[in-house]
């Protein structure tokens, strides 16, 4: 049996869960938040009734969801632009897989640079880790200043690709 397009692309990707596309996932209500907390996930109530599941998601194992059958509604209904384009036939599976590989290449580059600059908190979304690493740049050595420039360039290239390839209009789809 041939795997579905979702199985083919999403299991190679994981960007919607690893903190590359989003900083958090909005939960539907207290019941969903409680269910996820029971499964061991940290939920930020942010002082509101809408709980937030921070990214990178603690349920992500490599590029797969370890709570797939119990994932939040927002996760069940989200389809990135690349998956939508694949469903419409606007992008072939081969091209889509290539785009995913390219995104992972940029993410590896950004993470390598972050490691060279001290790593930062790996539980933060990638963009926040970059902002944190770049915040302390004043008075840095020439080598550290060069790494900051490289990190800014790599993160900029990644963000451009993410917006164009995975987020399309830039809006999160419910």
C-alpha cells in the first residue's frame, strides 16, 4: 500500500513541531490542556483560558509525534503550504521532499552557529534562540561578531524559505 502524502512529507519534516515554524500551539480549552498535561507536556496558561503548548514540542521524537492519536486540535487541522501544494498537484512529491531537506539544511546551519556561540536554551523556538544569541553582541571579539553576522544571514535565509514554502500567506491556518 502506498503511503499517503501526509505520511510521506510530514514524517520527513516535523518543522511545525520543532520550533522552526511556530513558537507555540494554541489549545482549544481547559480539557485539551489538562489531557496534554496528564501526558506529561508542559502547558503555559499565560494567564488566560487558552493554554499554549510551547515549541519545540516535548512530544516530538525525531520528526514524529509521539502522541499523534492524542495531539491537539490545532495540530490535527494544520496543513502547511507545502502539503497543500502537494495535494493540489502544484508541487511534486520529489520537489516537496527536496524543499524539506533544504529547510533542514538551513536549520542545521543555524543550530551549528548557535552551538558555536554557546548554544542557548534548546527548549526555545529557533527564532527565539537566535534572538537570545544575538542580543549579547556588543563588544564581542571579531570572531564572535563574524559568527553573529553568519547567524543573522542563515536565520534570515531560513525565515524567508519558511514563509514562502511552509507558511504561504504567513498566516497560521486553523
